[in-house]
C-alpha cells in the first residue's frame, strides 16, 4: 500500500476550488490534493492576531457572498452589537470606524445604516485595532474597527458587482461596485441605496416615570413611524507615478431624509393616583435632511532603503443637518402645566474640518523601526436654533452658537520584533485651542487651551505557531461635539434640554491581557481587561416639579472590568460553530450617584454545508444581565435570532441567492430600560418592528475578471476624537 501510494503521488494532480471575481489563486478558501481517493485539505484561518490588531478574513467566509457587513461584524472578536444595532468594541462605544486604514465619515456617523446596506462580498477583511498606537491614540479611540476592501492586483480590466435585497416589510436595498484599471491608474466607484418603509420603521413605546420630589407619576404611550431613504457613494482612485511614488485620492458622501410622524398620549397622576391632567400630541418632521461629504488626498514616497517611507495627507469633512420638528397638542384637560397648543423646533447644524498630516517611517536595524509625524486640525461647529410656540404669549426664541477648535499634535512610535517577542511603545503630545462664540450676543465668548501627553505600549510573546500572549496599555481622549456643546434650550411640556459650552475632553485608560490559540479546528481568544475614565462626559438629569431637565458635564467616573471571549470550532468538514461573548462588570458614579451593573453580550452561530451546495446558518445574539445606559438607567436582557439559506449558481459561482428569516417566531421584539437612580425613576419598553419577524431575499451578481480595488497609501489621516454631535452622528 505504501509503494502504491508513492507511485500515485508521483503523478498526483492538484485541484483548486473555483475562484470568483473577488479571490485569487493565493487567496482561495481551500485546496485539495487528490491521491487515488485520499484527499488532504487545508482550511484558511478566519481569525488572525498581530501586535496591534485582530483580523477576520471576510473573503474566506462563505456567508460573505450575500450577507451585509454588519452580519460579519457580529462575528468579530471583541465586538458586540446591542438591541438597537449600536456597535460596541471592547465593550464600549469609544471607538472609530475606518475604511482601508483611514477614517470614513459616513461610516463613523451612520454605522448602523451604512454597514447594513454595504455588501460583505466587497470586503476582504475586518480588523479590530486593539492598540491604535501613538500615531492616532490621542484622537479619542481605545480601538479602531477597520473595514478593508479588496486588494489591488496588477491586472488590466473591469470588474464589478450588483446586489439587491427585498424584505417582507417593504425595505429594498441596492448596492453596486465597479472597478477599472487603466495602465498605472485604478478607479473604483461604489453606491448604495436603502429605503425604509413605514411598516419597517414602526416604533411603539410605553413609559412610566415617578418624580421623586413630588411623588407624582406619569404614564405615556407612543406610536411613531420614520420612513425614509439613504444614499451613500464613494469614489477612490490611485496612480502609480513610479515604483517609489504613489498618489491616491477619495471622495464620497452620505445622505438621508426622513418623513417621521407619530402620536403620543400622556397622563399625570398624583401620589394618591388621582388624575392631574392628560393630553395627546401629534408630531411630524416637515423637514429633515442630513448630508455629509468627505475627501482625502495622500502622497506616499518610498526611498531606496527597504521599509523607509514618507507620507503627506490632507483630508476634509463637512456635514450639514436641518431639522424642523413640529408638535400639536390635543385633548387637553384642565390644569395643564403649559399654555400653548403646539411648538415648532427648528435646528440647523453644520460641521467643517480640515486636516493636514505628515508621517515618516524608518527602519533602524533588524527588528527595530520608528515612526514619527505631526498633525494639524482646523475644526468648526455651528448651530442655529429657533423655537416657536403656537397660540401662546411665549416669545419665539433664537439661539446661535459657533465653536471652533485648533489641534496641533506630534508623536513618535517605536516597534520591536525579534524571535518570539514583539513590542510597540509610543508617546503623543497634543495642544488644543477651543473657542466659543455667540453671534446673537446671548452670552459672553470664551476660550480654553488644553495640553495632553498620551502614552501607549504593548508587548507580545509567541509561545509557538499556535499560541501567543499579549499585554496592551492604551490611553485615549474624547472631545465633545456640537450636540453636547450647543447651549440652546429646547423646551417641551415634560422635558427641557440644553448643552454645555464649557465641556472639556475626557480621558480613558485601559489595560488588556490577551491569550490566543489558533489550531486547525479550534480558534480561541480570551482577553481580561480593565478600564478607567475619571472625567467622562456624563448626562445630567434632574427634575424641577414634574419637568425633567437634561444637560452634560465632565463628572462621570467609570471603572470597568471585562472578559472578552471568542471561539471558532470546526468539529467536522462543512460545520463551523462561532461564539463571541463579552462579560462586563461596570461601576459608574457622578453627582453622588453610584451604579453597579453586570452584563454579557453574546453572539453564537452555526454554519453547515448542506446537500445541493446549500449553506445553512443559524445564529442568536443578545444581552444577559443589566447593561448601563447612563448612571441613572440600565437596559434589561434581550435576545434576537435568525436563520438563512444560500446557494451560488452559474460559472465561477457568479450569482448567489440568500433567503433570510429574522426572528420568525416573534412578530415584535422588546427593548426594555429601567431607571432606578436620580430625581426621575421608572421604566420604558420600546418595540421596533424591524427587530421582529421579517423575511428577506438577497441576490448578488459579480461580473468581470479584474480582481482589484484601488490602492491606498499605507499611512493616511485618522480623526477619532469627537462624540455627541453631527461630526459623529450621536
């Protein structure tokens, strides 16, 4: 038998799995070697780890042919998605989303909408950059979620894909991608459109609040609809000037409009449960529009010295948002706490940013290299607010506010790699100048100067080809956006809100230990971590009589202990089980209040190859325990689940169809919160129709032979420091 095997081996042929237009011979998912009935198979590892990041190989996941990017994000180690599709990285929202290593404002501001509309088939891999480094560390992130599109290949031609989805709730989506290479130039264009129908955007809610100071309690119910449409597009181009010089550019935008409307009913009772007053309200948005533009230009020069390069970059970002929110009050009883029949709240917000950056990378000697650079940001925020009261003697109020910030930064990063050891250490200095201006003269102008030193470090030891241990320390800063800063007062019958123009940046520190095991059948990662924020941007909520007031202040102190766990197991060929769990023990306090919560976000999926070339997938995700919403409130446990079937057709599997069933046994899914601290306590129950039962059919067709996307310079601009504003979308 051994001799026969040797004779067969001498004439053995190699068979490769069919490649589609988004993979190459070296990137194929698996290879087979046939030896007279004996087949040796090797499966590409989906998860990899380096000194500063974890990588998920989206192109090697068969579900990526018809899934969207948010589906892939749920599978990522150290990433979780909550009940409202908000993405959490390393257990919190202090992160930024990049595309191809540089910030994409559309993704950062509107991650839920864009990632659900973006086809995973256009993505090569997704990276969680766990220790961003001194180059961008002070820019407000303790992690980066990097979406990497397909690599460039030196092949002449044109390629593209078209994908369409339609759901039983009437929500069509269309995505297109086209890439072409002509000599030294490569250009790609992608465009996405998504429409959210009334049926899909139906939101129902019930709330009960008790005002501690008066003992009165409020009961409210609401039904709202927010149909609308989303467009996003990007154009990327690169040009190889010669072997040492590369020029790349991108330009894109994100646009959406809503036609929201709804009705609410409110009743107020005293401590003895006697009705004090009641009223109804009909709200609508006669005008709501959001559009943002972003562009980037990078020049990269490499020297004759291996690994040495210089990069100069410029980036601009611009956002404009207009909101007219109109409410009419009906069925008013006697003794109402307000004397107007309706209110119109008009808001205009604008954000403009220019960034200049230079980076220099130089190898020193074997295993050692250093990177240094400088950055300058000019950022401008502005808002105009008008509030008019119908059938009332109350005057119409106008507020205008401008806020500018200039940031100058310099950094140095050191890298070491020798044998089984690798390390990274860096230091960043930032000087920021902030100025607030009131064109209407409603308040005195102010300014503030801040100086920050931001260190970071990580150390990794590779025990063998399969196991490693890494220790990482990260410091980051987050600055308030226009929504947090805007001092305009918005008054409603039961609620008054306003920003705080004197907010300063908040500072975060975290320490993480990560163990990784990469086997042929099993991938395992465990990462205990602790983090601390001492001057966080916390929400301040208080009550005067039966009216809630809310603003922001640098008063939040938060301690967090976490355990990130990820496992991918392939017990037999064709079966893959994935589990992604984040356990969090959170301690938060401000203004004399303390909240302690424990929770776990989880994602579990089972993918199985079935007869007739079908791929079946079942998954569930949700939250166990209580997760903090603010220091006053927390969210209660919830769960979602789905199943899907997909199959590819035609030559090279160019056409792929997917049938998806979301929560097929639950028409509606609930998202509950409970407020237990502060002047106003109670609970809320929100029902979003899109989280309940619906069915979707997706078709994706790939054409052309070019396996490419536009080249990117290896260094570019990242701005990641803003929360609470249209500059990030909060």
